[in-house]
């Protein structure tokens, strides 16, 4: 069983890279057209050259934890929902959209 492990790992990386290329929007693909990246990953996937090239240079990646708030250093940082003004505004917009008569009907139907 252990002798199959390297083959299965290469196959898993190959499939993951192929699916990642297909799911990446065209605007996020760097250096080459998306179709060319698909061909590179498929042709050179067995020796891992295609998938490694895709992971290293093919896709514009975002920094981990990219949120909507910026700290003093200019880096993005995570913000709790109750401190995020965009999230709070979306909650206010949702509550404004409710019909007050609907609340009365719900209370009256309880019995």
C-alpha cells in the first residue's frame, strides 16, 4: 500500500491544480491565457512541473486574512462583524425592508 502513496499524491496535486485552473476567473490568471495554463497542467502534470508552475506563477493570489479593514501599517486585518460598518449597514437595510404588517400577522397567528 505504501508504494502507491507517491503516485496518489502526484495524482491528487494534478487534479487539484487542474480544477483550480478551471475555477479561476480569467482576470486572476497571470502571464498566459487560461487555456494555455490548462494545457500546461495537463501535459506536465505527471512530473508535477505544470501544477507547480501554476501554483507559483499562474494565479494572482490574495494575502491570507484579506478583510475590509486596514490597520496602521496598511495591511489588512480581520474585523469582527459587530465592528464592521459594512455588515452593520447591511443589517439595518434588511430590517428596513420588512413589512410591519407582517410582524402583526405573525404575532396574531400564534394564538
